[in-house]
C-alpha cells in the first residue's frame, strides 16, 4: 500500500526527512519497502507561447516564440502537435534536470535553428494522473494560470506537484488494519515524534480529530441527524454495521488535478469527482466506501447472502455466478454490489447521475477474502477489509465524510444532504457506547517487557517515572488511560480492530514498540531445555535426500502440494479422488495432489529444451483416498483419506538408450537398491497383455496408466509394495512434446519403507585435499551373480580404511558373461595420511579384491 506525505500532512506535518520517517516507521510500526520522491527543478517555469512558425528544414518540427516574463523572449523547437499560441506551458530552461526521463536540458540546435529550452509534458515531469492524454501540458486545462505567473517556477506556484511516497509492505500491517489509512500512519508518527523528539512536530490536527471523532459526537450525528427515507434491512450474519448516506444535486465531472495527483500517488486511479471522493475517504481512514446512483435503487437496501447460482455483473461488465457464501448488497429487485469486493454495473455512477447513495459498512473479513479469492477479484477495498478493521469504524467515517465534503467543496460544490440511515447488531451498539477497557498495573507491563523492575535496572523510587512514561506512550497512541491506586484503566481506541487489542499482552506490545524496543536487554531462556526425540520419518527423509542428491547428483525440487485439475486427468485421477482445499491460494489449484509425478513432469517439460539429461527428485506428502474396507487400517490415515510421505525420482535422456549402461531405468534401479534394505526384493509385476497401457495388475497396487509394460518393477515386502520403478510409455509423452525422450520414474513410500540401508559414505573425518596430499585412483571390474546386490560389492570396497571414495562406472549383463552373471566396474580413491610405496598401494588393492571375493565377486581378467 502507498502513502503520500501530502495526505499525511492532513493530520500531521513533521520536520523529519523521508529517511527519518522510513526509519521510525520500520523500527516501531510497519516496514517501509520503498521511498520515492517526485521533484520539479526550479528551472522549469511557466511560459506563454506567442508565435508558432513552421521549421524551415523539418516537416515535423515547429519553432515557438515564448514570453518568459523576467527571462525575456526565447525560441524553442518542438515536435509536439498540440502546441497553440496564447497558451501557457511548463518549460525547462537550460540546465534543468528532469529525473523522470533522465535528461538534463541544454541549449542546442535542431536542424540549424537554436532551441533554448523544452516544452514539457506531464509524464516528463513525473506526473501521470491522466496518462491517457498525450502531448505538451496545457496548464489552463488543470490549474488557474495568470500572466503574472510568467517565468515563475512551477514548483513554487503549485507545490503539490512535488511529492514523497512511501510504500508499505502489505504483510506487515496484517494485524494493524488501522494502518491501511493515512490517519493511522499519521497517528503513529505523532506518537513517535511526541515521545522521542517533540520539536519535530511542526503542525498537527491529530488531537482535533481525536476530540471531533468521539463516541458522543458520533451517536448524536446518527440519532439526531436527518433521517433518510431509504431503509436498511440486514438478513445475513456477515454484516455487523451499516451506514447509508444520501446526497442530491450532484454533478459528475472530472476531479481537480490536485485530487487526481494525490490519489495517483496513493496508488489509486482517478475516475470522477464522485468516485474519487470515495477513494480519498478510503486512503485517508482505511475504511472502504461505495457510491451508488440513487436513481437505480428500487425500494430499500437489503444486505443478504447470495443465492446459489445467482448472477452478478460488476462495474467492468464481468459476470459472476455467486454462491451462498457470498454477501451482496441489493435492492428489492436486483443486486447492487458484491460486499466490499466490487460494485455492480446496474447502479454505477455515470455522467448522468444526479443523486448518490453512500455505503459505509463492516462485513465478515473472512467471507470477504474468500469471495474475492473465489471469484478472482482482489480490489483495494477487499485487501483492506480482509485485515478486519474495527466494526464501529463506519460510524466514525460517516462523520469524517461530512467533514471531507466541506474541505473538498470544489469537487462537491452544489451537493445537498438528503439524510442517512444506519443499522448494526446489538454487540456493536454496546461497543460503540461502551468501548473495551483493560485494567492492569505498571509493574505488570514493565515485568513483561523486561525481567527487571524497570527497563533500565532502576530502583523502586523510579516507578512513578516509568508509570508516567507508560501513560504517555499509550495516550500518544490514542488510548485513554486513568491511573488510580497504582492501577491503570486503559480504554482501547475505537479505531483499532477487535483482534488487534484484546489482552494485556497487546498493551505491553504497544508500550514496548513505541518506547522500549532499544532498551530491552537480551535474556537467556529461563525454562528447562530438553532434547527432542527425532521423528524416524524425518531421519528417513534426510537419509533419502542425502543419498540421491549427494551420491547420485539429482536436483532436489521444492514443488507445491496443490495441483490444477488439468494435471489430474492424464494420470487417471479426478477431483473426487483428491482432498479439496476450502481456502486455496489459487482458485484453479484447489486440490491436494495424489501424486508428485505431475510436478516432476511439468518441470521436465519446462527444461527439456535446455538440457540433454534431467535428474530431479522431490520429497513431500501425498493424499490418497482409502478404500472403505481399509480406511481404518492404513497407517497415517484419517477416515476417508490417507497422508503418506513419498520420494519421487525422475531421470530422463534426450535420446533412447542403445545399451544397458545408458539406460535411466537401470541407473534408478541401482540407486534405489543401494538405499532400500536388502530384506525388500524386486518383484516383476503382472501385466495386462490385451491393454499394455493399462499398466500393472496387482491386488495390492494401484494400476499406473503411464507405465511401459516392458520396463516396470515393484520393490515390495510380503504384504504391499513400497516402491515402484517404471519407464513412462512414449504415447503418454507425445502430447507433452517429449515423445523422443526416454523418461524413467520411481517412487518410494517412506511412510512404509521403515528399513533403509546405512549410508554408504562412512563416518570419516572431513579432509580437504592439498597439493602435498597423495591421492590415488584405481579402476577394478568384478564379476558376480545377479542375485548379489551391487551395494554389497561397494561395501566390500569401503571396508578398507584408506578408501575415501567409491563410484560405480558401469554395470554390464550379457555375453561373454554367463546368463546369471553381471559385471560391476568401480573406481575407488585412496588418500593415505602418509606417502605410500608402490608395494603398499598394491597391498591395499589386493585387500579390496579379497574383501570382494568374500562377498561372492571375483576380479574380471578379460
């Protein structure tokens, strides 16, 4: 959200620089992400064009003679098409700096004719409040210009053209709805300046607003003011308070440039004088309002829940099909607006509007957020309302609206007040008449801030000093504080939300952030610390990640657990097979995924043009639907759904393999065999020969429609599979433009695979190689039976204490080996603590050969 210094000056003017304001707000209130300034060089002045002649040597240029007042008469060449005589334009003199376009103006010749300046457009000055209008700025269209202004700097004549803008991180004010308006920010600055440096306060109206907007004035204005003939009927629990005001004799026209510029700097697009006043009220006080054309309202106002399937057309003409969870504002025949999300086309303000109805209300912030998200319509109003502003704020903003119309009388000069109506639930009426009160002691606040009696280790005689400091901190923040018998009675200001200040700890936080953050000394925890027992599943996840990432060089992706419906169908799932999120981040991805394969394939599709080989993995939870008979028996299940942790692996090559050594299928098989306990065994699945694309037929395994019938294995225990390895069928890859790729995929159910092998990397001291180290690598090839797992051979090599690294170079099956044999080529590295002789190196190799022989492998000699 954006805030401007000009609008902050409505409430307070400070002698702080922008950097000081940014520092104070970020440290005490909310994080300022960026501060920008628009400055206009004093050498940009008002000129009058007295004569225009064609350029003798350029068809698209004209030569302007301009009257510059005290600067004399000058000549300027320009290509602007809207320049006219006897018109006033802002003109940059020689040496003027224009940051908006990164240009310094200098006198130069344009096709042999000297040009002594530049006529300026608004965008060249950094002003974009009517960016749809192009060309040189004709000042008389927006401001009053007289001849005595000739040669005067534009910034001196119209100081509001310059501006300082502060952009606040929207997340940091989630629990501070009062900071969504300039008044809340101004009140923070007032408190900070008053407590830390009162001399910096130059002018303020905070205390005036505090006295004007009190409960007594608000209640009197509501009860004794002119009552509207239009009634309010609330038929929903989602609306807590509603104020309606009506005005007549309205003329819709463009707002003044002053107002348009203020709104644009605050991040709001100007529309017309009626809508702009509504938006100005929102950015000033953080309370969204909506203006209806009164002539389009038929009967009374009805606030109700929408009907299922009801159609609503917004201001832009977009149609929405509503649900019963949406709140609408309607009349007796049609919907007027979607509560604090967007207004309707049927009651929009037009050039023919003469009577308006103003809505100032409070709705359930959760329902407002869900409605905006469900219909993909996030607006400035919904973003403010989902932060849950005070439910009594509409009554105070009603009073502020009356005051604002007086201030901006040029925008609403002939308006006529036709009355108001209001409605609220009994709880809000009680809060309005009797604000929330908390009772505590100064010692309670101090003790919660610091473990000492006072923030500065003071003695008891200083308690009165700290009591006064606490009271000053709270009163500066608009709290009402009464002190009696060393007890504080604190009344919470109505502008703060219900969830913002509710308990004593909230009061402590207010005092600490305003006064004592820098004075809080770091304290070590006083509670006993106990070592937490590691979850076995976490151990297995880390072991799997270390194995596949460090040893097999796979890239670990971090993918989202939700999935779009378009990615479900290709994998044989529907939304009925998935858990549906009630409050999804993305309305198009409202399902929790039942498989991680879709995410890995999506990453493969995005990157296949950049690489010839892809090796990726992810570890995450998946959610599957239990069968009715097993719903209460599955581990990790809760009724209908089961949550389990899977590691998914994908390895793909651009070309189809021509030998076993290049086949991703066998690489993944070897990697998984090293991780899983040898007690598990590979099982060849039963295939459906009539329909090979149907995949695996196994009573204990869900058929995979993407598996190639000739390359598919299951790693299983006696009762159920815990791992599956398969090559994706080319017919499935063709629509993804991966038809020529060889893609192999595997998954391991870490929730079921409770027995994993010990890491192959032994627990040896970490050693950084230097030039003086003796590092030796050797290659050996062993032949063994196919029934012997490759990791057994690797373990035998690792058993020598001098070995620091072992890598598999190749695994081969085929002639001249026997049918039941395979060869394993390995590379091992030794790095001894001292230099070895050739004989000692050979002894290490012989020891490795002997260890492998004991496991059933022998050295291949041919």
